[in-house]
């Protein structure tokens, strides 16, 4: 935690990614590219037979406004991808 990773996103735009908090039931991350900052929170709640995962996303900046429609369902897509990866590991 605290280490900054360099990333390339959105057709070559360079930025940074970092874990801002890691706990037993919560992970917070931040990534930033020129014109946009994203803060994400992943929550894990143990339940009988598994874990319920939640994902909240907040974005700011002019690029976030321009790409609002493109990002509208991103949190849901991330959760779907996580579910697919987890299911594949169980088989």
C-alpha cells in the first residue's frame, strides 16, 4: 500500500494507480490520468456459502464528464468479471 504504479489507459493516456487502504473487508484504490481522477471502494461481506462483494466508484474532472456515458456501467462490469474469474477458479 502507498506504492504508486504507472498505467496507460484510454488510448495511450498515462497516469497512476495506487491502493489507498487495505483492510479485512475493504479495499480502496485511486487512479488518475490528466483530466480525470477515480476513487474506488471494494467491500467484502462474508455470507453463508460465500462473500458478497460491493463496488463503489467516484470520478471527477473534465474527462470524467465527457466519458460519463461510457463509464455508466463500469462498476457492474467489474463485478461481473470478478464473478467469472472466481467461478473459473472453483471449477
